[in-house]
């Protein structure tokens, strides 16, 4: 599977900045039980409903990773450099669409795996004319 858009955003940053975002995600989001409370402000804050932002500051630059819990998973939905007071509505809407897409894919009926080649193939008794 291709890298997520959040991974692509982080990988495009200078190494020290990317490492700091990765460290924050590892420390504050990974490995937490589903019933654990979210990290408190100023590390994270609630955007709306279950949508939250991981807040990472590097010098004078602010980065945000929008995420949401889905059962045992933390789904990283969108990452961006923040340069306004509030999280822009377009960024929130993008995260909402990505979460809806994630849920649709997770709720979809599982596909049957392909059968082994020839396992139920017709018998070799057929003759070509």
C-alpha cells in the first residue's frame, strides 16, 4: 500500500522537523488503550466531536496532525503547517472526508481471496478439435 498522505507530508519536511512530529505521535498517540483519555492541552486539542489535533511546534513553525480514534486504532487523517489562529475549515473538512473514506473501507464487505490456480479447474478430459 502506498504511504499515507500524512507520511508523505512528514517525509517532505527537513529531517529534524519530521523527527519531532514522529516523536510526538509515538509518545502521545501510539500504544494507548482505547479507553485512555486523549493527551491534554497543549499537546492535543479537540476540533469537533472525536476529531482532534496533535500540536507540534518547531521554533516559530506550528504543525498540526488531525487524527481520530477508531476502536484500537489512531487514524492520522491530515497534517499541515498552521499559520492561522484557528484550524481552517478546509483542513477540518478534508480530515472529515478522509475519516468517512476510512470508515467506508473498514466497513466494506471483505473480498474473497483468490483461489489457488487450478484447484477447481475443469478436468483434462476435454479435447480440442
